[in-house]
C-alpha cells in the first residue's frame, strides 16, 4: 500500500502541473490583460511595493482590504528578483495551488475505499478547465474561474471559503468537537471577513443554513450549534475589526447595496450569460457548471455520511444564495458571483470513493496520469514565461521618459496605473480625475503631497481634460497608445481629493 506522504506529495506535484497548465493557457489568451495589465488588477502589487519601499502608508482602499493577498505578494516580491509581471505569473500558480490545498482539506482523510488525493487533483483540473474556457478580456465578463489567477479579484476569499467548508467537514466527520479545528474555523472566518466582507455572503450565510438544517440529525445536534456560533463569532469579530481601519476604507459595502435596482441586476446578469454563450468555450464552461450543480444536488439527496452531505449541499446552495443575494441587493459586478465557479467543483470531493478496479490497474492509471500532467506542466512553463515577459514598447516608452524626466506627472485611473507600477519611482505619477483633482481610489494618498504636476499621460481611456483656460502643453510625446502632454516649466496644481 502506498505510503501516505507519497500520495500527498504526488497530489501536490500533480496540482502544480495543473496550475502551470492552467496559468499558461489563461496567460496566453485575451484574459492576460486581466492578469498583467488591468488597472483594477494592480492594486495588490502597488500596495506591496509601497510597503517594501518604506514610505508612509495612507492608502485609500475599497471595501476589500486584500490583506492575505497583499501579505503573500509582498513576501514573493521581497523573496524574488523578478519583475511585476513575473510576480503576477508566479501568483497565478500559487493561487491555484492554494485552491488545491483547500480542496484537499474538503476531501477529508484518506482511508480504505477512499481516494481523496486523486479526486482533489481531479477537482482542481476541472476548475482549471473552467478557467481555460474564460477567453474574454473584459473584467465584467462572466468568466469567473480565471479570476482566481489574479492577485486582486478575491483569491484569498475563495481559498478562505473552501477552507471553511473543509474544516467544518472534518469536524463533522470526527463527530467530536476539539479546540484547534474550532479555533481554525474562527480565525479563518475572522481574517476573511476583515479582509473582504463578501466572505459573509459566500460562506457564513449558506453554511449557517446548511448547519441549521443538519442540526435536525440526532448525531449532529451537539456539534452544529457550536459550529454555527464559532462561524458567526469569527465573522462578527471580522466586521468589528474593520472599524479601526475605517480611514483606509473609502467605500463601505453599504455603498454597493441598491435593492431598488434588482430588475436591472437581473437584466445585467442575464446579458452576461448571453454574452458567454456566444463562444464554444463559454458554452462548454456553462455546461460543466450545470452538470456539477446537478451532481451536487444528487449527492445531497443521496448522502452516505453527514460530512459528504454538507459538502454536496454547499456545492449548490452557496451559488444559489450568492446569485439570489446579488440580484436582491441590485449589484452589477460579475466578480461577486465567483461561487458559481468554485463551489460546484467541491461536489467532486464530497464522497471521494476509490474506483473499483484492481490495485495494480489503479496504480498504473495514476502513474500514467501523473506523468502526463508533469510533462504538460513543464511544457507550460515557457508559455507562461513568454506571456509574462512579452515586450510592451508603448509602456516602456512612457516609463523611460518619466524616469528620465525627474519630474512628477499625472494621469487618470484607467490610464496611469500600469505605467505607475513599472516606474523606478512610483510617486512620479499621480492619480487624478479629468479636472486634476486628486483621485483617492486604490492608491497611497501620500502621493498627493506633491501638490502640482508638470506633465499628463493619456490614452484612449482618458476622459478629455478640463484644464484651466489657455493652458497648453509645450510638446506632446508620442508613445504609441499613450501620449505624454509635457507642460515643461509650467506646473498644474492638484485639486482636492475625491474618491
């Protein structure tokens, strides 16, 4: 019989191969814009760089603080010598490996007749396939699985939700309440909520519903109330701990709640589904999710063990709760629906039974599949590296000019963030709106202390400037898709901060 550590090591190596294959495919598609260049996607990298520079920190964040993501990216940045794009590529692989670790926790302990490692790898592979069916360059497309490869779109929250389900499943399987799993559950709920309030919608609410229903079972009546209390306490403490950080939170979750727009929300999400159905990969992805949801329901109504039933129930209930909640609150953001991509995959590890074939045949299939994954994983490394090192002459033109100028300029959010990240000194570009007011959104507000700028960077996404009458640039530097409006010795004062 294969030793446990050999099985686990094989699982991690296979997961690494799946992560490389997935990251290489996504990074080579139009989705690469979201991985490497999208202005929203850069906040964690910019925050990490700000921390490592030792400068004063006065960040203006959204309702999401990206605490685990920023800690992980800062550690990678401090421990490696690769550039920002290289770190994004590495983070994509690491994020998928974190998903595997969380799925492996959900799959439960290995014992006779079970193959949790193999099924965890299969579940990650299915999630990888879903990510590879995401081919849109738009951040608002219903391409949800590939968001896990970014540093910004709630990757740590996804892992936190899966870990929560895994811890609860393990505690139910043991049929006993012990200190460390309970503490782990509370800490995960606390940190996840502190960083991102969406955790409450993705994990706390649906899991409390499942546990409340499970409490009707005589064998779970003593466990479920404690699990519910720990989960709710951790979530509540996370919300309370956000109060001291209010100065960094420029828009609370309340600002996103618009229940009167529920009808527009339905139209919005239906349109996203329709857009995804316009491509064969999009249809394939939707069919996979639908099949997994049906399988999850079947697994729920035909349970073998309480732990299996809980996982299967969360695999379909979490997406339902999130979709209904997103519509009821009148939201208009595809990223809020990520449980539609990762939760159904958990149905595959709800009851990870070993296939009923001979030991030698099973071992042969496992070895062959593992070798194939490793080969394709290794072959995907150059593909991922090529995507991360692809030259951008227009961007280089801007950063070289700004670095050489020794002066400070400005640009609007959707234009300036990518050049800012790649500058030798990020403070040389300040984020403003079209009237030159300091735009305090996902940026370090200490940048605005400069007070004035002498050039502006613009591109096709720039809203036409509203400058003082008679103020014209001395020269316009052509950098391809960018233009630099150089005002020479004349300076433009920054207006008051807004967000």
